[in-house]
C-alpha cells in the first residue's frame, strides 16, 4: 500500500511539472490599464496609435486608463509603475521594444500586474512581448516600389538593422524588378529627423525615386520632402496617404490600436499568454494602406491576390 501511495505521489508531481512547462496565463479580469510611451502621443504615428489603443480599451471596457510620456529610462519607468500600481492598474503597456528589458527587471515585484511590451524578449510569467512580423509587409511594399520606380533605384531609410521589414522590402523590390538597386541607410534612432533628411539627400542624389522611411518618428518629414521633390514614398506604421494621395504609393500599416484591444480582451478572459507572441496579416493587425492613383489597377490586383494567398498559406511570391 505504501508503494502505491509513493507511485501515486510521483505521478501527481510529474503531472504538475508538465503543466508548469507551458506558457503561463494571466489571471484575467481587466481593472485599469496604463500606457508608457518613450516620447509623445502626438507624433502622428507610433505614439498616437498607442494612445488610440488605450482609448479603445477605455471605451470598450468602461475603465480608467492612464498614460505617461517621456518614459525613456529604467528609473522613470519604475516610478511610473509604482504610481500605476497605487491607482489599481493591473495591465501596463510599454509602447516600444526597450520596455521588455525594463519589465523583466520590474515585474517580479508586481506579480498582480501584467506587463506588455513590443518586439522584445519577455522572460517572466507576468510579462508578454508583442512582435509584429514585419517581413511580409516590407516585401509587398518593396514589390510596389520595384514596380513604380522609373530610375531602377529605390531607397530605404531605416532606423535599425534588425527591422525585418527592411529585408522584406529589399527582397520584394528585387522579386518584382531584378534590375532595381535598393539603397539602405540607417538612422540609428526612431526619431532623428535631421539625420534622416541628410540620408534622404544622399540617397536621392544617387537616383532613388521611391523612398521607404521605416522609422516612426521621422517618416512624416521625410515623406514631405519626397513629395516636394516630385518623387514617391511608401508610408510606415499608419496609412499616410493623407500626406500625398498620389505621392504615397501605399503604407505598410501596423494596427497597434487594434492589437491593444485584442490583448485587453485576452487579458480580461485570463487567456493572455506570457512570453513572446507574434502577429501578422492573418491576425488582421498588419495591412497595406490606400493605393496611390498612380499605380495601375492590374498591378493592384496582383498585389491584392498575393496578399490574399499569403494570408491563406503563409507563402510569399517566389520565382
């Protein structure tokens, strides 16, 4: 009998260990939400979308939401988290990849709060990192650039080398137009519009007539410059056709506000997983924006068909 109890105990312990190997779930029931932004909610792109996401959560769940701007160091983030905790916030969104590291250090002290960041590596049971799969959106944007260039030269003004949309854009442009020269320059920052304009001048001096400014803090001034010079641009993060209906060929859109609402729903149900979660066209959080009237309808149909196939099969066009 004693051996039977021992075997039963071992079996029970094994089952518990197996259960703990999966991704932890949030405890659920959204109470109040907080948002930390490294710069401002008024940048018309990334920060603005995060703020709109919080407004959607506020409206949908009829809860109080809070936000803080200029949250760009470990110290100020720790202070903000403490303040949010005192207000009863139980889910905090850090609107950028830098927050993953901050939250990994802070989260053990706040087990009753779930911490959500972007494009980082979430390590603890109450941390989640949301990752946009940017390669495909870049690929389709690159196809359009390769199709529309008259000089067979297009340019990317990227923030960082790790951005998957940069490689995607390069590959898409070369797929559509094997003769195209894709020039890539790196700002090394999301917001340095002065350096971005300097890089734009150099790229355009080398003949690039379609520009992809893949940085949320400088893409608006870059697009304005491209439009003034009579060339084309591909928008980034939001639909930027309003900056120039013909000059902006399309935009590679990440619907951050929609993703925030989705995450809030999962958290409220107790179904938000810890760790790193990825999202793409299939999740309705990445799309292309409005097409320029300068693009011929036959090619628009081709792009739309390629996107539909990718959504269904996960396969990009290939030769």
